[in-house]
């Protein structure tokens, strides 16, 4: 199996595996965790089941994932159709449903990155989410200087 993800995100450890998009022991564990997290939500559980089934059949092809946004080939229409998905949205026809295969794929990939590449994931999240603009200037350095520091010149 060829992996485009390997070419676009070399730091993504799992992409270097020849079975990057199939069920692995780690992914099975994440599926169990997802089922526990959404135990009271039948729609979410159906989406988890569909994702696990598609992944088990080798129909899930992820082309990019940076922790904020992912891209994958359509499970039903093949690699000619690409979907873009985030934690809350998706470009596919099922995107109008809160729970379908792509929101769960996002969660699975995020958990996987957190396990295998936490530093890379954090760096990408920080780059994608700059701090909010602040109109107030930062306090002067002396604002955090303790009172007793005046007794010790040079501190
Ligand atoms: Zn979707």
C-alpha cells in the first residue's frame, strides 16, 4: 500500500508503516476508548462502527492530517474524490450529520498522533492556533519583580 501521508508528513510515525490505514492494535484500542467516550450516543457509536468496518476493509485512505484538519479519499467513491474534515466539520455529503465517519476519523487520528507523535502534534496545533490579538501591552518586567529584589542589586 502506497502512502501519500508519508510523503507529506514524514514525522507521522504510523505513516511509515506499510499498513498505515488498516486496523492496528493501537487503533483497536482507540476504537474501544471512543466507544467508552460515546457510550450514551447511538449515532456516534454507529459512526465508530462504520469507521472501524471501513478501516478493516482497507477503504480508509488519509492523505493529510495536521491535528487541525485532515484530508482523505472518499470511502464510497474512491480516491478521485477527496474530503476535508475537522473536529466539527466536513466537506462530504454526510457532513450535515454531526456524527458520521469523518468526525470519528478525526478523533482517531488525533488520538493516534497524541500517542505516537505528541511533540509534532503540539507544534502543529500551536502553529495553527496563534494566540489571540491583545490590545493591552504586556506588563513591564518590573511588574513581576519581588519587593525584596531591590535589596539585591544586579538581580
Ligand atoms: Zn464527512
